C-alpha cells in the first residue's frame, strides 16, 4: 500500500511541477512589470518626483489588479488548451488518472490565483500606508465615518468584515473556476463537441443561475451568521439573525465547499468516461 501511495504522490508532484513550469513561462512577466511600477513609486516618493510618484501609484494599483485577471485567464486557457486542445490526446495518455490531471490544474492555478490576490492586497497595503503617512487626518476621518455609517463600532469589526469580504470573494472565484472547468469538460462529450464553445457558455450560465438560486434558498431556510454586535461583540446566530448589529452569513462558504467537492469528482468522471478527444 505504501509503495503504491508513493507512486501516486510522485506522479502528482511531477504533474504539478510540469504545470507550474508551463505557466511560469508567461505569468511572471507581469510580475516584472509590477516590480517596475513599484520601483517608480518608491523613486518618485523618495526622490521627490511628484509626476513619477503619481504614475507609480496609478500603475502599481492597475497592474496588481490586472494580475488577478491574467491569472484567472490562464486558469481557463491552459485547462482548455492542455486537456481539450491539440495537447489533449498527449495529456490523457499520461500514466495518471483524471482526478490527478484535474487536481494538478486546480492546485497550480489556485496557487497563482492566491499569489496574484496576495500581491494585490500587499500593493494596496503599501499604497495605503503611504496614503496614511501623507493624508492621515483625512483617513482617520474616513474611518470614523465608516464606523458610524456601516455600524462597525470597533476597528476589530472593520478588520473582520474586510477579511470576510476577501475570503468570500476568493471562495467565489474558486467556485466559478471549478464551474468553468465542469462546463468545458461537459462541452467536450460527443453530443456537444461540434459546438463545444457555445455549449460551454450555455452550461456555465445554467450553472450560475442554479448556483445563485441555491445560495438564496440556503440563506433563506438555513441561516447561520456571524453577528458583529453594536456593543463591539462577536456572536453566532442560527436562523434569522435577531441580535442587533451586522450579520455576516457563513452558509455560502459551506455551500461552496460542498459544491466544489461535488464538481471536482463530477468533472473528473466526465474527463475519464465521457470526453471525446480526437
């Protein structure tokens, strides 16, 4: 059993390594652009070059945001190209199963998505610290207004809400990636293959509609909330939140976790049993 397990792990690691090296041919180039824009930002700041500083701030933000979308593009592009394009036949003849092929793509590009998202947050933090040092009084006033109008009486609650929003956004992105993978795989079965692009789009739209409907139903009938209380407290509430404060629904995370596991095995099954590679 141990020998077989080691072989499976070895094959999986080789797959991840190859996928990572293939993706590393293009994506890091955008990070080099990010380094240049940040260098311009620091040069403009410490050399007192206002025009360079402004350009550095603008392009550092834009490039860091673009990196998120570039990573997302390659998530879809490489999956389609390497498994269902001209390289598809070679990929499916490798001595690995469909779960390993799919898992390698998810791990590799999930990592790139994490890196791009972390890069975006780091750049925002750097620019935010600069803004705080230059416009501290203005930002303190904005924080006060945020606490007053958003019903967040403490900085801890503001930070909690920010973390919640970030995690929800990233979980949503991962869910959509797996939904796209499923739509692409299903569009390559024999019945849909001639118009696979159209079918992939239609399947994804249907998935998105079902996804939104399920989220709404779950939140309506199976509520589970983290409540940020008006008295600076944190508490859990089941059903409709009755405590005063700001409720943050935790059910979408649970649903997305279950959905992603189900989609993973469904997609792997379709890749193994139903996909027509010609």
